[in-house]
């Protein structure tokens, strides 16, 4: 049974709200990829070097990433030789299958939520990527799970950042610990940890400043924030989530590399996937960085932030091809 046939069998019996969100949120990428792939197969009937060169350009244009694409092309050439595939149409499902396999890394995508103590999440990322919105949506998700949530307005430098988090706190119905603009972020987070413990909160979500221009200052600031958290909770923060904007493509990859050099990032939240036809950035991140994607933003609604699941993502990205592949095997 093929990889796609297994997925088709799984999701034909497990069609739920989350699956639909992934399908809808990845529509632009799926449509763009499928259209370009179909055109490529029509233009090149036989599998040759020229076909692989065009395929390479197609994948790079979808922000799959140059290093990832080069590795993938090598794998596909080997597959074509091993299986003696001469026809491009016959190679089409193999291409999607190999892309899908890149997402199935042996890593834990689940959020590290503590069962019997306060869980502290630290959010990092440059301004404009949707960091505060991600915090607000995650607060909503945890609140829906009947957890007591508190927010910390640790981005004290960006104009309007504290007010923006305040608005999300009101929308979700959770309190926000804040100081005046320009105050010490570590002091805000320290007060937030103290407050969360005294209130017996389950989750504390901490915003931080997003200034990447001076990496030394950023690193020192984040290290100071982490130290004040660890004074109260030695094994915290339990997650350091780097928020990236999917619509910025390879610029997001560059940010990920810089932040991972500056601080211990444990997971990535990839926002605005619904707003781009270049969802291939997820493949690049998974293949080239040793950081799991843990959250994906698939729309503007409060519940459109979803925990990343490789199978569901693959189904959302390749559902039309998966359905065709499954029918051909029956």
C-alpha cells in the first residue's frame, strides 16, 4: 500500500474540523503547486535532465528551499532509475510522496505542557510576524481546554505592543501582567511568573521584543528573561517558540537561523500560511533546521491556530493528488 493510499484511508474515516482547516488554509499553496505540476507534466512527457531542471525551478519558486530541492532532486533521479520511470506522469505522485516524506521527521511536534506545575512559554520573533496574535490565539486554545491562562507583556519597546496584548487579553478573557512602555522586560516577566504562581495558573504566555538588528542585545535580553523565570521555576521556560511569517518565505528561514543562534528555540509557530502560495517553506524548515514546527496559522479566526501534525499537513497540501492516487490503486 502506498504512502498516499494510507493517508487517504486515514482521512476518509477521520474527516473533522481540524482536517478541513488544514485543507482550507493550504488551498493557495495546493492549487498553485498542483497547477504548476500539471503544466510541467504536460510540457515534458519524458523524464530527462531538462524535466528535472524545470522541476527544480518550480519547487524553489514554492519556497521549498534550495538545499532541500537539491537533495530532493537527487532522490527523485535515483527513484526514476531504480523504478525505471520514463514517463513524467508516472513520476508525479512520487514527487509529492517524497515531498511528504520530508515532513515525517522523527521529532516531537507536541507542545511541552506540564501536568502538575505552571507551564511557561516564551515567544520570540521580529516585529510584524504575528507574534502577539499567535499568543492571543494560543491563549484562546488553552482556555477552551479549561486551563487558567495568564499573559505577560514583555515586549515593552514596540509602540502599541502592550496595548495590542491587552486587547487580546480582553477578547480571550485572560489577564495581562504589564508595566509601562520602555520598562525592563525581565521585570515584567518576573512579576508575571510570581502572579501566575500565586493565582495557581496553568499556563503563562510571555511576549518579548522583536529587535533583530542588534543580536547581542537581543541575546542578552532573552537570557536575562530566562534567568528570572528559572529562579522561580528551574526547568522553565518549557517552550521557546519562534514565530515566523510564512508569506516572507526564505526571509523566514534567515530569521530562524539567526534566532536559533541567539537563543534556544524549541519550536516554530508559522503564521499566515493561508495567505501564501509558498507553503513549501514548511518543508524547507523541517529539512534544513533542527527545530520542529509546532504551530501553524491557517486563517484569521480565533481558532485557526492549529498544532502542527505532519499527516494532516500532507493531506491538506496534497489532497487532490492523494485522492487521485488512491483511486488509481483501487
